C-alpha cells in the first residue's frame, strides 16, 4: 500500500436473523502514525452509528 493511503472496510451482517446487526470494521494503514489516527476515528464510529439509529 502506498504511504499516506489508508483503507477502511465496513461489513454489516445479520447473523441470527433476529433483527440484530453485527458491524465489523477493518483498517489497513501504511504507517504507525496512520494507524493511530485511524484507531481514533474508528473508535468514534460505533457511537455515531448508535446515535444515528436511535434517532430513527
């Protein structure tokens, strides 16, 4: 992967068919600094999604 290019994948799955959704977040980074920044941003994602779906 070229330096400065981070890749994020997001996978949604309904494993038990009971209306519950599993979220899997994957991140690939070119350096330790990019990884640290990606981890900080990734930690915010579940809270943001929870707030979004709670308003629906």
